[in-house]
C-alpha cells in the first residue's frame, strides 16, 4: 500500500511540475503568438504528450527494465499517433514540420518515423481571391496587372504554397508558386510550440538531442518559406547545366518573384513514371541512363545537387530531355566534404575502422550526451555491412540494398547525430536506386558515382 501511495504522489507531483514549467515557458513567448487560439490548442496537446513521458519516467522506477521498456514503446506508439492526428487536423506548418522530422531516422523512435512518414503534403486549395490578394500585397498592384492572366484553378496545393498556371504579358506560359496566406504566422506558432515541448522533454532522452532537432526543423521550415533561396538554387543549377541541353530546370523570373512568390517557366512534359511504364525498352533505358548520369555529375563534378529526386519532381520533356522541378531542398558539397567521402570509400575497402571513425567525426557525425555507442563501434559495423565478399567486385553488389541496410544500421545508434549532407546523399542514392531496380537493374548509380569520383575533382 505504501508503494502505491508513493507511486501515486510521485506521478501527481511530476504531472503538476510539467504543466507549471510548460506554461512558465509559454509566458515568455511573444504575446501575439501566446494569445493565438492555435497556439493554445497545439501547445496544450503537446504538453499532454510531454507530461505522459515525464509520468512514465516516474512510474518506470517501480517497474522492471523489461516492463519499463515495453511501457515506453507503447507510449511512443500512442504519442506518435497523437502527433500524426494533430498534423493532419491542424495542417499549416505542422505537415511540413512532420515531414522534415520523419527524416531523422537515426534519432526519433521508430513509431514516430512510421507515423510521420505517412504525412501527405496535399491540402484543399484556398480560394483564388486570397491568392490574388497575396499577389497584390507582394507587388503593390493587382494580379491582372502583374500577369496577363492567372488561372484561378491551382495545379497543386500544399501546406505552405499553392501553384497556379499563368501567362505573362508577352504570352509566355509560366507557373506561379504563391505562399499560403498567413502561413508565416502559423508556422511561427507551430515551431514555437514544438521547440518548447522539445526543450521540456530533452532531459528525459538526452541521446536524441530533441532541442537540437527542433531548432534544425525550425531552420528548414524558415528556409522553405523564403522563395528567394529556391530562386537562387534554380539559377545556380541552370548555370552548371548550361552546356548540357539534355537536363533542364525551369527558367525563373527574378523581377516577378519575391520572398513569398516564385514565378517560373512552365515545363511542358510527361510525368516520369507514366513515361517509364509506356516507353519502349531502348527509349526507357536511355532516359534512365541520363537520370543516373545527371545526378552523378551534380554530386561529383559540381558538388551541388537536387536532394529530393522523387518521381513527382522529374518530367520527360520533348526530345526525351530530363526536366527537374522543386529546388527547395538542395545540398552543396565543399571540396573538403568531397575528399572525406573519397577517403571513406578507401577506408571501407581497406577495412580500416579507426580511419572510418575519424572520418565520421570529420564529416560531422557526433556522439551526443548519453550515446550508447561510440563512433568507432558504428564504423566497425558499417564496414562489416558494406564490405565485399572475397570473390565479389563492387560492380556485382546490390548497392541499393547495402545502402538501405546501412541507413537501418545507423538507427541502432540513436545517440549519434548524423550530418544533413549524409542523410540527403543517402536519400538521393536510395530514391534513384529504387527507380533503377524497378526499370533497369543494370544501372548502378552508386558505382557510376564512385567511378566518376576517380575522374573528377571539385
């Protein structure tokens, strides 16, 4: 009876302390954010989730290790579903925050990766009147003066923006990406609530680095909300492909673009997957080879690459040229980073775990507080996984499967922070590898990249 009472008092005391700390933190938030009904609703739900973990930390003192682990896993499942439902219901910046969070596969519990990975960034469109007001507020004159015509029906609507076909006064067909009305304020509210919740939970799971993750998510969302950066990315990509007419990004119009509006050429072409399904084998294979060649060149020769090459971002243009859209997510490799990747391949081939661990650290991997395993242990496992059998050559290996297993392996070490460039490169290679495995397994993107590394220097 005494244990039960002590348990109950401890749980009640911890819950009361959580709510007091949470609203103390909220009191320091900008008054306009704090008073918003959205903040009150979102923050209240997140505090309940935080409280559930802090209560679990008290209860676990009275459980065996196995019982505590089982209870924690059940709580992860319950709270991951809560977060997913919250994102779907409230939308706004939450959809994008959830999608970004789902890429932290080495840090967040698997239940969160599973649920957040289901989020689809498709929302009902806002009325055209709201879009027209946004255009007028950005350019200081009505939409019909800025453009000859804007189609009131969008061709895409997502959490942060809506895309409308339009026509310039010289007859050029374009598309305009218009930021959703009030999305900046909404995203600021969402990010503030999540940052406070992460800070309140950080000491329970120090190895996960939740505060660091929440700030990285905030940085990513804020970059997505500045279309001047995407415009600069497209301009840079077009400069580096100027001598290769086979690969095209949209022409952009800086004079008709702002922080909240991006005006681009409309690429007239066919979506990638329908083309691959219908094309004759020779024609299909030529396009697949072009995709592989293009991304290898972006990564190795230029060190600047499109980091989200899912099929929806690729088009087949007349003449079987490759068209790429959506340059909100790109990555840049410095000469130093490129050299580290070259050394990493050598370390794998020579089974040098000590060098591999040193390279991990130089690349930005770090073992946070409470990490369960050092970098050297992960390096050893990585080499064992990726190392070839004595009778194999690199060309004979299913590198897509190896990379998939390598990224799965990283999840075993939640205390080790993985740098953004490594995550994005892995995503590119896995996405392209999946396309090649389905339509032409003979094209090995990883091998092409390694081969080109031997021929190029940034």
